[in-house]
C-alpha cells in the first residue's frame, strides 16, 4: 500500500518536473531570451499604408455608386447641381479631406504644405485652378495629379462633386474678381483726369481691352464661341498633340524652323508671347482665341512665303469646344 502510494507520488513528481521544464522552455521564447523571427510580425507583413497605392478600379467593373467617369472620354460633366446643400456638404468634406494640404482658406498653405518639398499644394482660388472645368477638378481628386494623392477612396463619387461645387464658390474671392478691373484700369490712368470720356468703362465690359498692345493675328475677325465655354486642359493636351505639335513643338516649346518668316521659327507657346499672356484668364483666352479661330501669317523676309498659322475655327477644323480645351491647355502651360 505504502509502496504504491510512493510510486504514484514519484510519477507525479516526474510529470511535474517535465511540466516545469517545458514551461521554462516556452518562457525563454515568451520573454525573448531566445529570439526567433516569426514571419507573421505585423511590421514586416505586406500591409497597405494610408494613401499608399490605392487600389485601381478593376477593369470592366462599375462601382455601386454608378460609374464615376468613362476612361479616355475626357473629363465628365458635373451631374450634381450646385445648390446650398451640395455646397455646404462640399465645404465640410473639404475641411476634412483637403485643408491639411490646401489650407483652411484653400490658398495652398495647410499645415502639411511646408513638408511637401518638390511641389506645393495648389492655390485653389487662383485663376489656374478656377479655369479648370468641374470635370477636370473631379479627375484631380479622383486620380491625383503630380504630388497630389488620389482621394477616390476617401470620398464617394457624389461627395467629390460636392467638393467641386464648393471649390467653384471660391472663384468669387477677391483674387480673381479683382483681376479684370485692376488690369483694365491700371494701364490707362487718363480717365480720372479727363472725366469727359465715359466710353472705356462700357467697352471694357463687352470685350477685354488690348491693354499693352497684345499681339493680334494678321487675319481679321472677332472672338469665337470658344471663349464662353469651359475648357478642359486634359483633353486639350490630346488636341494639341494631334494638331499643333508639328509647328509649335511638344508642349509648345517652339524652336521648329519656319523658313522665310522674319523670326526664322514658329513661335513658342510655352512660354508664350508676354503680350498674349494675361493674369485675367478671360483676357488670356480671348487673346489666344483670335489666333486659333482666324489663323495668322507671320512677318516674312522680302519675297519669301513662310508657313501660316491655320484658321482652325473659320475652317471648322476644330469644334468650338475643342478650341476651348486647347486654350485651357495653353493657359496651363503658362502659369
Ligand atoms: C497630401 C496633400 C494633399 C491633399 C490631402 C489634397 N491635395 Fe490637392 N494638391 C496637393 C498638391 C501637392 C498639389 C499640386 C500638385 C502638383 O502640382 O504636382 C495639389 C493640387 C490640387 C489641385 C490643382 C490641380 C491642377 O491641375 O492644377 C486641385 C484642384 C486640388 N489639389 C484639389 C484638392 C481637393 C479638392 C482635395 C480634397 C478632396 C485635395 N486637393 C487634397 C496636395 C494635396
Ligand atoms: C502649320 C503650322 C502651324 C500649326 C499646325 C499651328 N500653328 Fe499656331 N502658329 C503658326 C504660326 C506661323 C504662327 C505665327 C503667326 C504670326 O506670327 O502671325 C502661329 C501662332 C500661334 C499663336 C500666337 C502665338 C504668338 O506668339 O504669336 C497661337 C496661340 C497658336 N499659334 C496656337 C496654335 C494652336 C492651338 C494650334 C493647334 C490647334 C496651332 N497653333 C497650330 C503655325 C502653326
């Protein structure tokens, strides 16, 4: 009896000792006395960081909110009316998603801006951005642009249009509305002295004035409908590549010979003749439009016949919308 009991105790003791040893060995790993690089550590797993390589939409698929836009068909039209509800929602979404970089006043001076070295966030109140079509801004938010990340995962399609409608309201800021009056009054200080001539004010409303003798085409004619349309610079890029590059070079850099012209080359559009460029996007578009609608023959050497600028509008070689798009593109080349 006593021997069997001591046998049982002995066995229990052995079991206990084995358990202790096993526990001790696991403790060595638990407290990293012996280190093993397990492959399942979170830090080395292929995790998706915020704003890093957002997943592209799978081809042939339509999101449940409906298609955001059709690829290769240019910028989409804004389907959301800019009513008070949309603008209010857009303002709130802007403050959540955009102010970190673009700043509360949208001038591009958010708290993150100082850390962006290569390219600063755009001033969304500037003419360069306000001249973009609604669809172009929508595409920037959806797909990103340069240093700007795509935000299609942060905002639904409807929310993106709300933000676009809000950004449109920023065009009434003093920086853009002040430009036309400032440029039309500053070059002509005489009206204040000779108050008799009241004509300049009425004429400056109907047609932008040729302030500092802007370059004009040799062919006559007024502006086309293009200047009243909203141009889309991204589709303008393609129109430019297909029609204008042979003479004006890629991105309008110029330098291509035009034998017989007094300049010797076709003019660069990037940078463009400074008298054509204008801080007011409407005047800038007007100056470009006259050349593109009616064409122009450059000054020539005696007896020579240089190549002329074709009359894209008058010949219906481009639609008015296409001219508006290419104008938006040329303006984007000359910030
Ligand atoms: C992480 C910073 C960041 C955030 C967040 C951000 N942007 Fe931008 N955005 C930029 C930068 C940088 C640029 C300039 C890009 C360039 O020129 O390469 C830019 C440019 C733009 C442009 C001008 C594009 C053009 O063609 O000139 C628009 C419009 C714009 N952002 C809208 C928005 C909107 C709307 C939001 C919020 C939904 C937003 N951005 C959020 C950094 C940001
Ligand atoms: C066959 C050659 C040719 C093609 C193609 C052409 N241009 Fe021109 N373009 C010219 C010439 C030549 C001038 C200079 C006219 C002058 O000085 O009177 C010019 C001038 C201009 C100007 C005025 C710039 C300046 O400095 O005087 C603009 C704007 C312009 N072209 C836009 C365009 C656009 C946009 C397209 C494409 C839709 C285009 N051009 C296609 C030959 C061409």
